[in-house]
C-alpha cells in the first residue's frame, strides 16, 4: 500500500443540536510534497 493514496479524517466536531458533524479530510500530494486538507460536513 502506498501512503500517498491514503486519506484520513481528523478533528471531528458535532454541532450543538446534533444535526451535523464537521471534520477535516486529509491526504498527501506526492507531486507537490504537501498535505491536502478539505473541510467536510455530514448532515444527519
């Protein structure tokens, strides 16, 4: 398995009303030797 193909979730936060979860989805960019972060939201 190549580590640059992995994606993982970090820093999950649940809204006060429990209606959604926000987290950061991270991956690696081998061509730019950098980490990519996306803010994601899951609705209930």
